[in-house]
C-alpha cells in the first residue's frame, strides 16, 4: 500500500493555506506543491500597491518562508508546470517529464490576465500586472525609461491601485475606462464618484467611456489610440481589464467546469478525489442562492481550509462571508458581502468632500453589503450585521449618531 500523497497544483494563497490546513487536520502522508513560478507562494495584493511603490520587498511578500515548508514536510516543485491529469491512474504529469501519483489532488490554479486584443498590444513597454515577474519588469522599465508618461487601461481596482502606485513614483498617469464610470461592475455610483474625485485630486487624468483601438509605436510604445480617435502619449502602458480562471487542465481531465472549476460545498470537484479552491473555482453559495466565482484572498484561504478538511476525511461545508479590500494612497477600502441585487445604497459620512465614509447596500430593509473607506469599525460591524441578516431602516444607516450595533439583535419593527 503506497503512502498517502496530496498533490497541490498552483502556488498562491490557496495553496499555501492548504499546506497548513492539511497538517492541522492531521494529514500524515506526503505533500507536494507544484507551481509554475520559480518562487515560493507570495501575497499578490501588494503587487499593485506596496511592492510597486517600493514599500515592500519580494521577501516580505512571501506567505511562508522556505523553512516553514520544510518543517511541514512539503516537497516543493517550483518553476514546473502540470501538463496533464490522469484520473484513472491518479497521476499528474509534469513539464519535467516527472509523474506524480496522488491519493488526493488539489487544484489551486488561480487566474490569468485577460489580454487586450488590439494591434500593438505586444510592443515593448506594454505590460499586464499579475505576477511578481510582471511587476519586476514594470519597475525596471520605470527605472530605466527617460519617459514618465503612463497610460493604464482599465478602471477596476487593479487599475486604480496601479495608478496610485505610479503617481507615488512621480509618473504622469492617464487612466482609460471603457465603461461610463469607474468600478461600474462592482460598486455604487457614490463610491465610483469618490474614487474619480480622489484620483483626479492626486493628478490622475481619468477618461471614462474610452475603448482602446490600438497601441501605437515602432520599436516601443509611444501612444494609445481610442476608438473615438483620441490619442494619449505613453512611455508605459499597463493593461488591467480583468482575469480569466485557469480551467483548461481540469477541463482536459474531464472535470466539470463553467466560469471556473465547479466545486461543491466541500470544495470537491466532479471527481471526489480532487478538490479545488481559490480564484479558479465556481461554487454555489447557499447564502446568495446562486453560483459564483470570487477573486479574493480571504475566499481563497477559507475555501482552501475547507478543501484540506475534505482531503483529510473531515468534510465541513464552506460558509465564509465574502470580503475584500483595496489600498490607494492614504485610503483603505474594505468591503463585506455582495451588493448584487440591492435596490438602495445609503451613504454614512461624507463621500463628496471627505475621505472617510461607508455605503450600505439594502434589498428592501435587509443589509446585503457594505463598502467602507477609512472606517474599520463600520466594516467590522457591517460584517456582523450581514451575517445576522439584519434589517435596518435607511435613515438609521445614514444617521451617524445612531449605534448600528443595536440592529444586530433588534427586529426592524422595534424602535431603537
């Protein structure tokens, strides 16, 4: 009888958490972690924030140091790609020619950047932003280029964080967003307007409703041309237009995939010996009544813990509440819950002139989600209110003199 062997494909937050959780749950067998990047698993959020701005080193971004994996008895196979999964033989074929037998397999394959499919997108000076290597190339370009004009394509969180980082480095920054407003797919008009104001105050030239037609240049990028004909000079272009889940390996192995590798409440795929966690997964949320895919570090770690419990024969259903964050300049945005389906957004504080406020999203009187800028107490309380399925009058949310903690246990019909 062969020794139990857990193989983890992918080397991000979910993979690092799986290693820890497997040992905590009592896994006594071997563990092998396979990652395409030639570095230990590291934190990705600081890439477009502290690392770009030079406030954090690559070593500081490591989730665990090499000694931690050694203590956990993990065989690290870094800089190696998984080529094929043979489910019948319970084997993984690697790019080195090596074949790994597994008794349990975890897919933490993450996501890849969505490419900008226009002429000139491969010119020198055009970058995406997903990996440590991407950021090292961007930083090297900034350090050696005589030009100081950057154009960012995409007005989501990555684009805005990158804009903040480049402004801190002293570059002139133009941000192009195809939608009518920033963050249109993920947040309210109030939050969009706030970030448009702040970035404009910080010197970013924001242009919404601008679709890129081509990137211009002979031997290197020189400008970005939009579909309306307007052209923006550029010595550096960073594309941040979203990501796609890495499902191809799973699909080729015959696993059920959709907008991600489909996993049940216990992180199992359509093959009970294979679990999946993180950005690459699609799962059904009982709390929200629909299938979803979340791009979030807290989600990746919570689902990875669930996956580890399943591999150890101690299944526990995944019930974590979604939450996210974004750092830009002196602003910390913390978000809890999912605002889809809300019919009212209530602002608490001053979003028009200040830099500290919260937006609460209601369906009727039930709180679905909250976005908090520089308001950690509102965020922590908001998480509790959402978990309690609290019903709160809109006027109470808007009134800063009211203690919202009252509504965690108080029915809506009760006068506070």
